[in-house]
């Protein structure tokens, strides 16, 4: 089952901004790998993978997702 990668921040908080993806769509990743750079409240930090699998982007750099919105999925190998 695919694991969602969610935008950081408290529910109902201000949106952050996805600055860049470190790994391309469809890349194999491992748990703990940094996958994206996010800016939120004048702080820039990395989003780390919570599981291993294949990264599938659902947001593009410049998007400003609300906290807890899904920006990507990590699918198991062979999972669509």
C-alpha cells in the first residue's frame, strides 16, 4: 500500500512552499532519504521518506500545499 508524503505543519496552519524535489518522479528511494526541500514560516528544511519504495510526485516546485496535504506517494515495488 502506498505511503503518502504530506506537507509539514499543524492542521489549519499556513501553507508552506515546495522548493524542489531532490529525487525525480519514479525514483527508487530508501527510508530516511531526503526527497524534497520545503519552505515554511521562513524556515527551509528537507522532507524525508518515511518508507522505501518508488516516489510518485503529486505537487510541483512552487506549489503551496496546506499542512497535511499529500505532495507525493511512496509505492511499493510493483505497485501502481
